[in-house]
C-alpha cells in the first residue's frame, strides 16, 4: 500500500516566458520524478508543475487589499477569547494602509456589520468600533461569511487581493452547518475571486467545515488552541494577504499522444481526454505552489525520447497589472538500465509525491478513527510513519522524516481524551500539506 513506485520520468524543459527578462514574473518549472524510465514496459509516473511567486521589492509594490474580517462573538467567545480576537483584528487593521479596503462583520445568533466596507482613511474610527464588540448568542457562521462576502463585493477588483478572514470557536448551529454546504459557498466565492481563510479557536469548532471552506476558496486554515495565540496567527495570515503577487492562476496540461492522464493528487482538477485543467486562486511572494499529475506512459524502446506533456499557464500579475502567460514542454527518455533510472531520480519531485501519497493515508487514518477503529487507525499511522521515514532517508529529506515522526506521534494520540485536540491538529496538517505550497526556508509546523 505504501511502497513508492519508481516514479521515474525525465524533463527536457523548454520555458517560453512571456516578456523575457522581467524580474516581476512567476517562475514556471515543469519536471518529473526522474529523467529516465525503463524501456519496454507500460508504467505510471508523475508530472510536477511548480509555480514560484516573485519577491515583492518593497511595501510600495504590494497589491492593495480588500479584506473582510468576520468575527464570532457568540456566548462561548466571552472573556479572554473576545478580548484577544479584538486585539488581533486591531493589530491587523494597524498594518493596512489608506489604499486598502476593510470591513468588519460580527455574528452570533444574528449578523451585524460593525464596519461597512470602506477605504481605510480613518483607521482610528475602525479600531474604536472593534473595541466595542462584546460576546453573546449562538453561532450563525454561514450567515457571517455570506455577509462578509457582501461587504467584500462592494469593492471587488481584480487588482486587489479580495479576502475574508473568519474566526470561530464553536459549532455552526444557526443556518447551514455542514462541511459540504460551506464548501459550496467557498467554491462560489473562489469563482468570484474571493478567498476565505479560516481560524478555528479552541477544541469545539468543526474542523471539517473550516478546512473545507478554506480549501474550496483557496484560502488558509489555522488551528489556534489558545486565545493568546490569536494576534500571532492573525499577523501570520496578514503576511500572506499583503504578499499576493498573482491571482486567477489557470494551469492547462495537455498530455501528448499515447500518454494517459490518471489523476491529480490532492487537488480539484478537470480531466477531459488528454487535457487537464487546474486553478489556483492566489500565489504569494517567494512561495511555490505545485500540481502533481499522475500519467500512464506506454512502453518504448531503449534510448528513445518522447514528449509527455505541454503546460500552459496564465495568471494576473498583481504588480504589473497584466495577464502573463508561461509555457513549457516536458519529455522522458527510456533506458534498459534500472541503475540509470535510479541514478536520475528527481528527489524534489519524488519528495512531493511521497508527501501527497502519505497525506492521503493520514486522512484515511482519521476516517478510521472517526468510525471507532482505533487499532486500524494506529496501525495505518505507524506504517505511514515508516513509509515517510524510509523515503526521507532515501531522498535525504528532513521534511519527510519530520512528517514520519508526526505520524508516529499521532498514533499514540487516538484515545477519547486526546482525540478532540489531535484530530484538529491532524486536519490542520493535512490541509497544509494538501495545499501543496512551499516557501523558501519553510519548515514543517511542529506537532504539539
């Protein structure tokens, strides 16, 4: 179940970049798990399409933002929680400039627009209104997000970063409340160019609902165990909001004749014959996001090179306010030597494959535990940990070895007294890994 196939392939990358020489342009890297495949046999492998955002020169070059802050102020948020939530929202507003749009929505049993969407010309007035919030009532989460979307739509603009930031500490108990309903709302907002980042506070919120909403809209998700971490996590989120360099990213992969697209790992995509279409809402400065496409390659003769796929990408450049287009072609060479296949293994792509395959297994372990099969979940997490650690050694990846440790740690946190906290931490980690994002120097978030 866990054995990594020799996802060997090769890449002869011809990058045809629109506007060569432009520093403020996303970098496209199309590659495969190996530069060679064994001759004479049909096999599957992965194509990795990586997109890295360019570095923003300074704050003057960042895109203006249109952000709706949606705060849960139900009764469970009373005391330290609402105090820290207000402090976090105020700290976020302090980071914005006069060119930015901000709105604040608060919800309990009903929804109230605390600050209508407005240009941030009077920052102190916005801060004063946030300070007046108090807690009480039930949790109308769906209505809160919907109202935040209404405010964001007032100034929606492709030249702005349109984002809803949702904070909740409890179960949605007024209005629509299922992960599928919130997921559909997220997908609708993504089509409009609005992403939703969700922040779950404490141990009583629905992590499936919160991750689904973020995933379907192209936002972020965070599990915040203690209210004292709210300001720090809000700051982390605003680092992302203020560093968007590309939006409306469309990826079109056309498999060559005889190559069969099989599946895209951990990402929604449309496969229609030889064509695969995937979309990303936003790309941040100095961040890589990638798509992993599994393909079936027919048998070929020794020393023959064939084209595997052509990739075309378009995106909205937030700095130049242009639509940029990139393209690349990837190929593979066949050999009779298994040693040559092994020697030409692309460790970076193979690492990504191992991570995404293991993430699917981690999700399966969560599902087994949800059904009460604690022993099955534990065995699966231990086996998944070994798979990650073995491949971490093979590929010299500290990240994979760390994820292996995480799985083994999780295998010991499946009892009833641990499960509420452990499940939320697992869902957050699954979300992070499935989002297929890499930052320069990034390290995996440690498990508590």
